[in-house]
C-alpha cells in the first residue's frame, strides 16, 4: 500500500521482533562498556552492581514502550455479546467502567506455528499502539490491551473460568446501541428519515476523515464495523484489529457483506490506498439510505466479477435526492483518483438540505407521481 512520499504504513508489515533484537544487542553493548570504563572505581562499581541485568533493562524498555497495556487485575470479563473468526466479544468492567472486551486466540487448536503466532502478535502490538493514541468522537475509544496474560478470567453463572495464556485481549468503550448494520436491519421496512440518514453518514464520514488524517487506512469499512452509542452517534470500531485479521488470507472467512464493500482495485489484487475506504463509504451510504443490503441475490464470486468487469454498483432509488446520489456515485467511482477525499465528502454532506424530506420510500407505501416533487429524484 503506497500513498505519496510520506506514505501510509501497514502496521502488520513492520518487523517488531527484529527491532526488539537490535535493541537488546544495543543495551548489552552499552551496559558492557559502562561496566568496563568504571571497573577500577569503587563508587562506580557499586553503581554498576545496582544496575539491572541486560535482560531486565530490555524488559523495562519494552514495558515502558507499551503505554497501551492494561492491568488484568482490574478487568472483569462477563457474558459474550458477539462471536467472530478470531474469538469473542464480551461485556466487561475495567476499573469501574463499562467496556467491551475482545478476546483473540491466534494459537487455538494448534493451527498456527510459533513463527506465525509471533508475527501476529507483533502486528497486534503495533496496531494497538496506533489505536491507543487516537481521539475522535466518531472513533470507538480504545482503553487498552494485553497479550498473553495469565491473569485473565471470565465470570460466568458457575464462577470464574481462567483463560489460556495465548489469549490477546482488547478493551474498548462499551456502546449500547449495537452495530449500525443491526440498526439498519431493524428499519428495513419503514426506512429512515432523510435527516437521520445524513446525520449517520456524517458521523461515519467524519470518523474516516480523521483516520485518514492520521495516515490510517481502515480497509474494512462496512456497517458491521460501525457501532452506535446511546445517543445514536456512529463510531468506527475494529479498524485496528481488522487490519491484523485481513493481513492473513488463510483466515478470511467470507463473512456476509464484506465483499460487497470492497473496491475494484482491492478485489483485483492491485495496489491501493485510502481511496478504498472512500469506495466502501459510498456503498455504506447507499445501505444507510435504503436500509438494505447491496447485491442480495448475487454470490460472492458473482459480486467480485461484476464489480470489477462490469462496473456493477447498487441501484440508486428514484426517490433519492440528487445531492446524496451524487455523493454515492463519486465515492464508488471505478477510478480511485476520481473519488473525493473524505474531508470533501464531509463538506458535501454538511450542505445537504434535509428540511424538505427525501428519505427512502418503503415499497409497500403508495409513492404517487414523483415528477412534481422537486426534492426527490436523481
């Protein structure tokens, strides 16, 4: 993935193990030189004796770098609220705060080698280090994470169950509104008011614009990865862990909906950049307006072929105002260079007039003639 001269970086391609080995060798050399230089001085010998071993110093350096690590003793893990290919999401409490806890088990049932697990953990560490620095109202608040802790336990009705030591744990704020996808499914018959459509779209666009400003490409933008808080504010979730998961082709599960959001260049295996998120946003925008799934009657292989070779896109309803329809079309343009930046998308959505309505008309509702409704139609 390349982007300009100071480009975007895929965290899962950074060799943290090599960096750690270089740091340990450097610390060893530094400590040895200090000890030799001060060998004939009693005071300095005392100081050298008080210094930690190279391994301890290295451990300290590693510990100091991990600002994102949680204290497992403060975490209470409760009931499961979601399941995925890599593990489970639980309700929980961390230091008195309601949280969601994602448990990732990369070594389950011996399906991976030690080298593969080490690579995944290195990528995981880099991802959460990035995530923990982010701060935006439309990005799920990251609280912390831990890798391979032996202190994790899950509370059940029958008591506490200890977790295997190879479990990785991500703790984020708990959002009671569930996923955006679930919200849209609940409204698939009556549809959403146009004002609500634009507000949800703005939340998502602002969150993505912020991520792009931080040189982060989500790569898995879909309504399943967006969560709602109690005020119906949309927050982007799983952008860090999703990149780690997506970097391992053997673990792709073909979950419903994912392929429908993927840009042609991604489907084709071509180089891509942040504009793949813009394409996915365009599909999400259609889904938010229609409260429906794109391409419901096509298989994954049919979607892939048609999107790349036949320029297939979701059909925009006649009732969709042109101001919104144009945003969809620009975002899902086959040419990434013609797609707008997400900050421009935010500006386009902010100026849309929602005062006259314009929401999706349910199929079972009499539509009448659209010709004289100036606020409708493409």
